[in-house]
C-alpha cells in the first residue's frame, strides 16, 4: 500500500511538473512572438516598407534571433543561433495583403496563426506563426527529462527513508497491541491471574492498566465464586440441621406440637430467612464495581437521612446517638449502595452496644478524602480480630458477639461497597470503650465549601 501510494505521488508530481513546464515554455514562446511583432512594427515605422526583407534573408534571421527575451553572449552566439533558428522554422513575414515576403512555405496540414503588425492603427503586415506551438528544442527536452529522473530518485530516497523510519515506529505501536491481544485471549480462557506490563504513558499504557484492573476484578470474582458456595453451605448447614431435627421430633411424636415448639420453629425459619437475605446482598456486592450505578451523591445529606431512619431503634435500645457532620460533601458513587453501607455499619453498632451506651457519627474532610467515623461504647472487640471483622461469615468469640445474633456478613458487605468506591474501611479500638469503624472515600472535586 505504501509503495503504491508513493508511485502514484511520483506520477502525479511528474505530470504536474510536465504540465507546468509546458505552460512556462508556451508563455515564453508567446512573449518572443510579441517581441518580434513589436520589432517589425518599429522597423516599418522607421523605413515605411518591407523591401529589405525581400532582398536580404539574413536580415530576417537576425530579427528572429534578436527578438528573444534574453540576449545571448557574443561568445556563444554561433551555437545558440544555430539551435534557436529551429524554433522559427515556420515563422514568416506577410504583407498587408497576406502575400509572403520572407520565410519558408509550410505544408497544408500545419495549423497557422497570423499576428497583425500595426503602425498608427493601420495593419501593415502579418507575422505568421505555428498555432499553439511550444518551444521544444533539444535542451528543453533534456532539462525536462533530467528533472523527471531527479523526481524519481528523490521520491525513491524519500520512500526508503519512510520505510526505514516507519518500521520501528510501527513496531512501537503494534508490539503492545499484540501483547494486549494475547493477554485478552488468555483472559477469555479463564486465566485472570497474570498481569500485563505496558510501561507507557499514552493511551495504550492506560488501556493496559484498565485491562489489568478488569483482570483483577474477574480474578476476585472467580475466587469469590469458588469460596462463596462453600462458606454459605457451611453456614446454612447448622440452622437447617436444627430445623430438620425439630420437625422430625414432632413427626415421631417425641415432642408435642405445643406453642413453645412452634414458636421455636418460627424463630429458626425467620433466622434462616434473614441469613438468605444477607447472602443475597453479599452476592450483589461481590459482583464487583460493574454492578454499581455511580453518579454525584451528596454524602452529608445521605448520612443525615440514614441517621433519621434509625432514630426509633436508637430510642428502643436506650442508646444516645451524637453526630458531627460537615455539610454539602459530595462523592461519585451509587446512592443505594452507600445507604446500604451506612445501614449495615450503624445497625452493627446498635446490635453490639450495651443499653445506656453511646454511638458517635462524624463526617470530616481530610486531604481530598471524606472520613466517616462510627464509634460506639462497650463492649469492644479484641485488637487481634479487627482486620478479620470484614471477612465473610467471621464472628469473634467475644462478649460483644454473645447472644447478639448476626451472621458475620454485614461488615463484609460494607467492605465490598467501600472497595467498589475506591475507598478503605478499618476497625480500631474506640475511645468510648467499644469499636470504631473508619471509612475513607475520595472527595468529589466539585464539593462546595
């Protein structure tokens, strides 16, 4: 393709030069004829007749040569006179009645043109010239051919230089594209663990980073999928086994179907229903950021709304809730998922805080991040379990967890939501004697002060 384009370009430039040079020669030829007409008019005005041209043929030849626009040097006159005389092979001088005065006769097929010679608005003769005949002498043709050869040579060198230059440039772009293509093929076969290193700062480098991010997401989803069913089946086995044993005892008549037994069965079914709902929420958050509908969210307003929705529950468990929230703080996120995040963390604090205790909620801005803190009073969690609180189905064996219910899924869901928003979530000891959950989310640049 490159060679074809280069050849077409050479042909186009060659034709363009040939036409331009032809127009230049025709213009030069027209100027010479106009100069010749002027000299003939001056001669007739001075002498009043053409008799000298009939007697002295050399006078005609001298006029033809002197009519050239550029005068030649005397040392080169003989050579140039001989060459240029051929240019005027069919030129002739005609009288006012168009009879031939000097010049050779021409074949009948030769197209001719007459240029009037006027003196004081009177036509005193004509200059006969070939119609539209350009100057085509030997040197002109040689010059034209030489230029054509140079065009071919120059474009050949340009083509060679382009090929030599384009080879490394094309490789610079095609090599990473081939690597990306191979990496995507491996990903399509389920190999998500490998990362591709495209160490560039352009669009291909950013594309490589995005593919790596996609690969990590798919790898995480794949690992979650492998362990999810194992963890859930283990968690469901206990309540289902208890429920089965109670029903079989009723069927065998070992236990009478009294209200206490029926209520116990109902509590087991409700607990199982809550577990299934939590599992469904967990599955939704572990599908990755692709399931999130992100837009600008006023996090301050959203947090106020969540706190208001828990006001009755706070009163029921005899807790005090304090809040210190900076207003009008925005992030890019999924409002429903963020609401679920705050619901889970606040519900966790309500469930595991002793009656008469305190829950403190704060939202502050720190270094282009929004820091949301949920802090509660006793009981607390041993420091060795802080990081594991966010693991799926993990419940520490501590006073905080005894007789409080829960399946160890709420904080796992919270961590998944925070991670999908490029944030972090951590657990610390609380100054109030309980647990502190700190969430950091990237601040939207357009947040208003």
